[in-house]
């Protein structure tokens, strides 16, 4: 199989020559695998030879969340969710913009644009391989990656799972767009004690944030906000997070329709 770069005219590569590494060095975990293959191309080759096809969880990690992909891969495996988990290798991008918060708004905007391009580029490279069913896709992100997951392709209604970013205007992101299709499933997981995006004693507190995305998501009937009162920014360490993540992924990766539940009116 030729795993070379066939997408030579792409915003990501024009802005960051050599950024193919976000795909070539991406973390990948496939159903039934006990570890991460040496390369994504090797994983694709093995997967295609199996004749199977899996839905995709596309994960935008945080700026320093190197441990998050293996943790989430274990959660999927233990829950019996058969999906491919792929996390673009954002830290490998040559000349990647870096920062220490707080910094200039232009730098944050450049980072968020880069992270969205990474998702686009990774999906474009996956699209040519039959072992990945990108029509069954959940886009997931943590912290810096949460901005990318929530604001990536507003015209796409793929479910979004946003962790450790409250989907609010603050020093970190302003004037962002969410999915245009209001029926898009969105889950926002936040810690009330978040030191970056929480409502008190955080870098965002002076912006008047509420610490969660309920206000921005009020017009999305399939959105849900979960606020953990005792949690901070590192939500993967919170004991309830795994259950909420797994429930969302199972619902949107293993079924084609939103399940219907009886309402109070149905019982009358």
C-alpha cells in the first residue's frame, strides 16, 4: 500500500511545510489491538487486510496532553466500542506556534486554525482507505483541542465531544462558530475548578465566563453539558469522566438513529 501524501494542495501544508507528520506520526488504536503500531501506515495496511471497517473517533489532544490518546484508547477497549481512535500528531508540526498563557489573541487564533486544518487533513488522508468509515465519525477534543473539535467545519453535523473548554468567549477564543445544524449532538464536559476556563480564580474569570457551554448550546436540542463540581482542568483524571465519554461514543458510533425515550406526555 502506498501511504504517501496525495494531498499536495492543502492549507495545512501550504502554511506549515512538512506538516504531513500530523498524519504520518498520528496515534492510532484499532479494535482488537493490544498496543499502538509503529506507524499509522502499518496500522492502515493491517486494518485494510482484515477486510473490516470501523467508525472513527478523531481526537484533537490538548497542547500538552501526550498521555490522553492511550487513556482514551483503553476506555474504548474496556467498553467494547469497536472504533478507530486517531489523534493527529500536532506537536510534530514544524514551526508550530507555541505560547504560554495568557498571550496575544492573534497567536491563539493561529493555533486554533492550525488545529482545525489538522483535522481536515487527517480525514482527507483517511478517506481513501476502506477500513475507516468516516461517515460514522465523532470529533473529540481536549482543552486546546476542544476548541478545534467544537469549531471544526461548522457545515458538518458530526457529533462533537468537547472536554476542558467551556465553549465560551474568553482570552483563549473569541467569535467562534459552532455547527450550523442545530441537531448536531454536542457534549461539553467541564470541571468547575478549571484553572483556565472556570468561573472563578481562572485565566478566564475576568471575562465573566460561567465555566460551561450551556448558554452557547441552548439552541441545540441534542447538546448536553456535564459539570463536575470537584474537578479541575485534567478531566481524564476525574473518576466520572470515562463513563460520560463512553456513553456518548457508544450512542453515536454504534447506532444510526438517536434512540427515542418516552416522555411525561407519553405516560398521560
